C-alpha cells in the first residue's frame, strides 16, 4: 500500500463542511478509479492533514489521470473556500503540500 499525506491550512470551524464534501466525493466511483483504499482527514491548530492510502504504488499516476474528471475538479473547487496552501508562495499543486515520510514501521503478524 502507498500512502500520501497532504498538509494545508484550515479553519477548524469548517471540519463539518470539508468532511461532507469528501463524504459526497467518496460515495462516487472516483476513489476506486484513483486506487484510493482509505482516506483520513485530521485537523490540528489550524492545520489540515489528508492521509490517503492507495492499493498500488502508482496512486499518484491514477490521480494525475483523474485530475480532469468533472467529479475531481468539482471537489477541488468546492474545497477552496475551506482549505488553503500551507505555504502559498511555493504551492503549485497538491504535490507541493505532501509530507515526506522519513520512517516506516509495520508490525509482523
């Protein structure tokens, strides 16, 4: 499984709206088409964390392919009033907001 973590800024008062937008998006076939296995959203002191797990390593490629789909464009546009770039000076795409994993551990069964 491949994971990405996007970090941005969000007013904590908007968690219900953001959660609802993703609930509506995740009820479509888009997450499956993008290879999304699980999505978790977190908020902490004005920060937004979007953890997304993918079935395959090429989740990023599938997202790139989905970027022009009307459902993807709509959710991206609908989120703009609620979520802003962590660093607007350097942000060009969600890739510029992705945290870098520097340690990974998995329990053996």
